[in-house]
C-alpha cells in the first residue's frame, strides 16, 4: 500500500533539511546576538486558547480535535497565546523584562499557495514589560539584523511601520465607535490586497457615514505622519501616539537601520491583539507576502487572565523568506547535508575489521568519521568520501597489510602521504 | 480568562529549553560523528500511515482528527512510517546506503507517568540498504556513543540485544504458526513487566499446547545464546539467525563497546515491524523504562508500497534519558539560558542614546550584546549582566561625559579598565 503525504506539508529530505537548518540557525544566532532566551510550548493547546484574541482568520484555520478525555484541543497556529499563558503562569518567578525567542512549528489549515503552507516554522521574538518604543525598536532591529545577515539590503527589503494606537485614536476622533474598531482593522489590513472598488464597497458597508468613510480613505493614503493633520485634526490621544511613533523612528535611526524603515499607514495587521506599533517587512519588488510582521500587544497577558503588562514582538515564517532568499541568490542549492573529518576506504576484505575499529575509535575521540560498507575500487570509495564532504580520507590497502601503514589523503588538495597506523593514532590523541 | 496547558505536555521555559537543547545538541553531535544526515517529516500524516504496521499500542494512542477536506489525519506518534514513505517516494533518486537521523517531536495519547509524556522528542537513527550486522552494530554504537558522551558508563547502562529472526525461527521450529507470531511478540515483550503468574496465564491463552508453552517459558529464560540448544533443538533457519547475532556481538566488541552489550532473550520490542536484531538500552539499576530501543525492519519499505530493502534503526526519547542523567548527576540544574559577549550599563539618562547605538553596532558586528533599559545603580546593572552570563560589561558613566571613555569590566576576573570610545570601536573592527 502506498500512502502520500498530506497536502500542504513538506518532507524534509536531507538537502531540504539543510535549508531549514540554515534558516533556523540564522534566526537563533540573531536572537542570541540581541540577547534573547529561547523558549517553546507544546505543539497543541486547548482550543479555547485560540478563540480568545487571535482573530477570525486564525480561528478558521485551526486543526482541532477532541482527545479521548473529551478535551477540545488544537495544533498551535501561532505561539503568542502560549507565550501569554506561560508568562502569566510564572509571572512572579520570572525576572523581568523578559526577552524571549522561539522557533515553533505551526499548522494552519489554509489553502496551500506560494509562500503559504499548512505547516511551517516561525521565528518569534518578544519583549515583555518594557513600556517604551525602545522595545519596539529592538524587535524590529532583531528582525532586520537577521535579514541583513543573510545578505539582504535596504534595496531588497523594507520595514513598513505604523501604530494601532495612532490609528485607533484617529478613527475615534472622527466618531468611529470603539466597538467597531476591531472589524475595521481587519478590513483596513486587507486594503492593499483588494481592488479599490471592492475596498470602497466594503468600507461603505462597515462605516455607513459617508463623511467618515471618506476621511478614512484619505487617512489610509497619507505618505508621512506629517500629512495626517491635513486629513484629521490632531488631538490627544492621537498626538501622544504620533510622538511615540516618531520616537520609534529616531531609535531605529540610532540603531543604524533607518534606511530599512518607513512609515506606512496601510500596515494594520490582521491579529486582533495589537495595541500599539505594528510593522511588516516586505520585499521591495515582486508580489511576495510579508516576510515578517509584529507589533505591540499590551493587553494580551491581561486577556489571558494575567496582569496588565506591556509586550511587543514579531514573527517571521520560513516559507516566504526562503522564496526571497532564493530569488536574490542568497541561498545555496547545495548546502552540505553532512561533513566528515575522515572517510575510511578499505581495499581488501581482510582489512575491514581494522577499518571498522578505527572508525569507531575516531568517533569516540570526537571526530566525525564514516567507513565504506563494502570493499570496492578506490575511485568509487573516494567518490563516496567526496559526496560526504570529507576533509581527509584514510585508505586501508596493501601498505597496511605489508607495513602497517595508512594512506592519508587530503580531499581538498588531493595530496596524500603514508603514515604508520600507531603513529596516526598517537598523533590524534596527543 | 485563564487557560491551563494540556495534561501531559511541557512548557519549555528558558531553563527547561536549555535542558532540551543540551540533549538534542548531544544527539545531533553523535549523529554527525557517525556520519548520519538529518531529515524530518511533517508533524501530521494520513491516519492510515499508522494503521499499517505500527502495532496496536501505538494505534490506540493516536491523536487523530478530520480536516475540513474530510481527510483523516493523525499527529505522528513515531517517525519510522514517515521514513519509509519518504524513502519509497525518492527511492531512485537517493544515494544508497542511506544513513539518516532525525529528532522529531512526537505525540501519543498515553496516561502521563514517570518518563512518559503525551509530547516528547525522540532521536531516530536509521540505516537503509545495508543487509549486514554492520549496520545493526553501527546503530547500537551511535546510541551508546551518545550515552557515553554524557558521562554514562557500562556500570550505568546496558544494551540488551536479541533477534526477532532467531525468535521467529525457534518458535516456528516448535510448531507455532507464522500467523500467531505477531500477537505472541506483543506478549513476550511484556514478560518482564508482568508478574510470573499473569504471564503464564496469558501465555496459556495464546498458546494452547502445554508443551509448546513450557518450551517458550524455558526459552525466555536462557541467559546465553549457547544455552538455547538445551531448550530447543537448533536447526536452520535458527542456526543462521544465531550466527548472525554472534557476528553482531563480535562487531560490537570490535567497536569497543562490548562491555555495554549483552544478549537478552527477553528483548522482543512491541512494534510489529521488526524482523531481525532488536535491542533496548536500560539503566542497570532502578526501575526506569528503556532509554532507547530499536531493531531491524527489513519489510517496512515493502509494506509501505516500496521495494524490499533492508533497514535497521533505533529511537531514543528525551524523557527517560533526562531522568537518568539527573539521577546520575550528569545534567546541570543551571545550564545558561543565554550568553552575552557584552552587557552595556548606563549610569546617566543623557548617555542612553550612545549606549543604544553601541549595542546595535556590537550586534551588527556579530557580538551578542544587551543594554539596560533604564539607568539604575551600577551594582544592579552588573547583577543583570551576571545573570545574562556576560563576558564583559561596558559602562557608560561620567568618564564618558568628561573624556569620551568607556569602562570595560571583565565579569570573570572583576578587572576593569577605561578605554577611549573610538579606540574600543577600532579595536573591535581591526
């Protein structure tokens, strides 16, 4: 019987796994550079975890099930609710501020398409209990520091930044009711993906007052924070939100990444829980989805039954990123799937025991080593050694039988020399 | 609202994550030493994947669900069926022999207890297309090489080894029908966990012939392969199976791990798909479950619709292992959750911009660096630096204001010196 894999999932053959490791290792290195600690949660949680604040899109995409104890569970579609749960559980024991990162495997029952799969990895970086744009800037910095480390430049990618707090204040100042903000965010977030007419129609449905709708349309088109007063009169609390956003841009300049960052009123984000700064990193050209996105979520811990503690963070998936790195020639097609210090070739069956014993000895000394399974022509064996990215081949041949000597071949230079077996061993351990 | 985690799952807070990383990094290093390539599959597969050959115990423990397309899916309880599927799919493209390892996250709906959780990590090592005890020996070697690298000795752990092929030949030679072998394996596998009377009773039910049952009981008690002929007359194919097993023990000696290994007729393994060598590693003392187990499964690829290709492998979970390492004092309670090259302390609010900029510069140069969020007493800031396992602290204080000098403090020795800001920067990049 032949069973296929599930649509929208990936099989990580060693060459594919090497790409995943290349990406994940880069994420971990960038997290470490910026001083984040790694955490993780379970791959499934109670279904209700995702019905609290994740937003309708995620709720519709849940893989959920009932266990034999009758519990309603779901495979995690994001890790932020888990983060909120975990921090709340240990809030008195954890040293704050909290700077945590994670690289969870996530699942969403989406229609598979370019850059979107049903199972993917997402780098998450979060700072908790820093109620200051410093933390927002640091989250954006960490994402961009990683992206720069791959070789991407400000000509390739841009961080588009806005503020939910500012947007909320402006919308409320023109008379939009607080209870209507959440569905409006979801609509405004989709604006760039919708044809103009479709957006206008949906906006008219959401906001029946024509003047309000017109002002929202104008607001969404401002190019700079300085243009906002021409559309909507700035009052508190919008003024304070704008000041905060300007402070964020100053910090990004200070961190040396100002040229990667720009204001974009159109960045709203789909998730329901954002309360302040929101951002997305996009490829400058092409039609790829966002490479990463995030924002401030000051109410989430409270929404999950904990104290009101400020929080900000971001997530970056592996799928869109991989497409972009390939497009830009920044991802090798032939990353090594393994690397050996030694490959042991054996030309005579009678020498195989010695070859096996030496291989084990090398491994136990901490070297990576492999040994051919069957004697064969030297050329064939050296080919196997090359395929395994071997530094040096060790040849058991007639020199061994006659003089107890190994041949050592440097696979880079091709140079080879013979050495007494015992000498080789004592050189290794000295 | 407060939502708990799901029973039997773990929250990997940074200190817990450090333990997981310590274990997983060790597994990966041992895999690399022995020349294995990393692979992975999706976290869920079609439910039927696990109904083919996994054995009743695993089928009963599946977390399964139906997606919106009506597909019956299950979270993976083991990765071997995925391995068989993946290898079959690419059988003509993959260079053989195949030496692959993986560290999958697995889920089983078991009753949580000591060493058994509903979600765990399992190191898997497999060799495909080597129809020789060499491969079996290499699998056992790789497991033991890792366990030795943690500090465990032959006084702590033992590999107990037997052969399903030998057992099958012996059982058939006393008249047990081939179709009855599979349920009998499941029973014999449980023998060591059952009281004698309970086992005898169950055996009597499974094997109605009293003489056969008596001979099986005697067989299960032999201490050495040499004792088998006293219980059951050795004929082909039992003789060949015994020779193969003896060859395996010779290879284990040759690899220098003979003192870790012994024959144990009681090792049968629960999974339905084993066909040859089977083994488990157990703690010598105490009542822990097996630390790892595996065996040869020459029919599995064929059972999954592929060609008949030999295969052998093993799995080692993280839960029992962690308990044992703690019991033996081989796992630190205070593994670092992060390490910093530099921690930037700032004593005056007016110097904070400079501190932020330097932190970003250090990170972009590849150093791990963090900066205090709020100015505070130096003692408090150095405490934060220590908690983050910092090598050197950089202090922005009055020396900066007056002379543009930083204070560099070595956190190990406590020594400190002042250095011109520009000198420090040019030292870093030179």
